C-alpha cells in the first residue's frame, strides 16, 4: 500500500521470489506500473517486473499481509481504504517513519489487524515506474502487537527470507520503532535544515552538533515515555551514522528539495510536541520544525 521507495523495493523482491504481490499506487506512477511494469535499480541487483497495480486496494482481493508504506499524512485515509482488502486473518504492517502509526491505524482498522514494523533503506521513485536504491542496506524489522498475530508474522518472515530480504521478527516492536525514530529524527533534521548530504553534516562541527543534539532530544523523550533505550544509545548511533554513505539524504530532505509535502510534523515536530507534553525541553527539534514549517504543505512560502 504505497509503491514508493520502500513498498516498491520490498514488493519487487517478494514478487521476484514467486510471492503473489499487488501494488497500490496512484497518478503517473500507477499508470507507468500498469503500462510498463516496475523497474528496480539497485546495487543488490536490478529487476524489471510485470506487476499487478491498482488504485483501489479492494481490487487486489483479500491480502495475507499488507506492507503499509504511504506517507504519514495519508495514514488514516489510506488505512480506511484498506478495509475491503482485509480478511479475518489479514495483518497490516506500517513500515513508515515516526512512532505513531500503530495508534493512528487502529482508529480506522480493527486493532487485531495492526502490527508494527520498521524499514531501513534509502530508495525513491526516480521517475514513474522506476525505483532506485542508494547504498546496499535494505532491512525489515517487524513484530506482533497481539499474540494472535504471531503465526502471520512468522509466515511473512519466511517469505522475506525466501526472497533474500534481510528481516527480523522482534518481540519488542515498540522499542524497535523508537530506535529507528531517534536515528531518523537526527538525520532528517540535519540534512533537511542544512540542505546538504550526510557527509557534509558529519564533516562540519556545527552541523554535527545539530545532528547529535536532535538525536539526544529524541532519545530523552523516548526514555521519559518508558522506552528502554540505554544511556550510550546516542553514542552508538553516531558511530553507525559515521559509516553510512556520504551522499545519503533523508527522505525529508529530498521532499524539501523537490517541493513536496513534508513529514516534519511527525518527526522533528513530534519530538517537540511529545517533549512539551512530557515536561522536557527540545530546543533543537523545535527550531528545526519552525524552520521547515512553512514548507510542510509542499508549496513555496508566500508573502502575507
């Protein structure tokens, strides 16, 4: 559900392995998928696939597993459109940014259908019908929220492993989501506000300070909310970040450059909001969100 960089890449890998996959998309991307198929350009191997692509998820029939990969602002509306495509044992796994997708989807879907997941990949729609991956890292982590979901989660794990997809079934998906969230908040805040790739951020002392500060504020609110992230978590994250590709940019930065809508309210903005609710200060994330706020809707700033 959402055949962009994440859904397009992992859906392609699952289909390559013989799984029955349907892609839900819209606009020019949907038209290209229906006419010419899906083209994947990746250091891990290119692919050109004829695919089943629909605008209405109900046309795909009942799904065993839905990889829910729409942008965060579409979560509730896209989730509501999924209802006709869900059977009694279907599960929906939100592989989105942020840490609030489970709760948001539960407002429009049966609670028993919503699992949790985190995707780790740098990929984008380069042009309609074409997905391009940057770097070789592509991983999924997911887990049940209810015990009844475990058989479906285990079946999906087997499908991923059969497709050569690095995947992990975790018993603490909430902690996993926060681990990714802290990392993403730091990288997205720094690369977006600087309009620069990660290598430039790491090399500049002031930008590196901004990156680390954004990480620490997100870590602090996680701990305040009872998430078991260790004291040295940020230090370890910085070591990981130093090994990431120098040309990497978060999708927030790419969307800002292209004039698209921004997920900032659910990233730096969410840290600022949740910190305020928890009685904490988050001046860096608040400042980054303030700087990006005029562009959240995707249009250029207009004089008033």
